[in-house]
C-alpha cells in the first residue's frame, strides 16, 4: 500500500518487513523508516495535515506516527487478528480499522482507546471506510458482503 500526503510532497509506503517508509516525492529520497510493528504493514495513510501517519499491521495493531520525528505516538491494539486497513475519519479525530478477526473498530486518534466495535461479518473484514460526513461506516468482508453501519451507534443499517 502507498499514500500521498495531502500536499503531494511526501509519499508513504507499507512493507512486508514490518516497516513503513516516508519518501520525498521530488527527489525520491527516503526521509525515514518507521519501525515498531512485528508483522507485515498492510496499509498507510497520512493525516490531513501530513504530520502523522497511520499504519495497519498483521501484528494485530494499528499505530499513529509522528512523520517528522519518526516516533510512534499511539498503538491501537484490541483486534484478535491482523489489521488489514486503517483510515482516519474525515475530521481526523477517529481511526477506523478492519481486521482478520471479522470485526471493524473505531478508535480515538487522541488516546488510542476503542470507541466502538462493528460485529456481524462471517469472514475477515478486508476494508473499512468512513462516509464523507463521517456518519456511516462501510465494511467489506471475505464473507462476500458489504455492510453500512451507523458510526455513532454501531447498528448495521444496510447489508
């Protein structure tokens, strides 16, 4: 997986060696290697201001990193399987993860505490995303279903 920063100046890449790398787009230089996951990094996403990077890993965690310092700020660990994807909410206050454990979760980006769990899929949840207004969550699963959930209540609204 790879992600551009919102200003297009930096690029982040996920790696099977458990790291994420930050690159300068104009020069191609590696600006930093983010080390700390013990499993394959599956996804990367910059925060809107480009100051933080969100990673998802097969080690069952997601993490928020300070891009410039290369330091891990928060770890979100509560899944019982690898985390395939992690995304910031539209306003950047929350993080949504999708996991092999058949669940998706919303976390506080500020504290790393789990706010809500979305349960009901019969297979790994490969992808999850917020609606543009942040009011709904879309999950896609290995059980061949996609579901739309209320972000506030966790209720499944549509199969």
